[in-house]
C-alpha cells in the first residue's frame, strides 16, 4: 500500500524542515563539516519519519539508516557531493553552492528513506494479517459420532 496523502504531507514537512536545517549547517565554510551536519540531520529525520509510519527507532538505528541513505545518495550524485565540499574553499560562492546541494541531497535521501519505511510498514502489516481462504472453516453443526450398530 503506498503512502497516504496525510503521510506524504507529514513526510514533506519533516523532510523540508530537516533539509533547511542542513542548509543552515552547510553555511559553515569548512570542508567536511557539511557531511557531519548532513549525517546528524538525517539521523533526526529518520527518527521522525519512522514515527509517521507507526514505528520508533533508536538513535543508533537511525544513524545506520541515515548513513545508508547518504551513501546511496552520494553514489547516485557523486559530483554534487564533491562540488559541495570543494566549493567551501571559495569565499561567498561556497556559501551559496554548498547549502543548495545539501538541500537537494537531503530531500532525495529523505524521500528514499520514507519510501523504505512505508515499504517496511506494509511488509509487517501483510505478515500480521490472517490468511484468508479455504482453510478457515466455520461449522454450524456440531460433529456427532454415528450411533453404533
């Protein structure tokens, strides 16, 4: 079952809010700080997104999920990550480029994470649903043994 409109709306607020926070953290013109800020932001985002789908995760699980999501995003967009970190050594330009790239990366990673969490929720629901079919018989009559002859 795909995400409901309410879940999408809540995820959108969480993802946009965390992406904005990461953008602010990426204003620091020091290479490497951006990735640390992105990881921390993704960790809190993962915890918030898990609650949308009826779950709760520990900080260590959230860090693993965040790291995996960031690595997946970096693999998809390696030039953006390199550009973001290199741009920080350029005054003014780096402070414009790095936050915008960080927002794009966190948005992408956040939606990947939300989709994974929704998929996990759906798998758990399917595992908990009773099997419907020919094996659930309902007897209306009491079973009686035949009378001995």
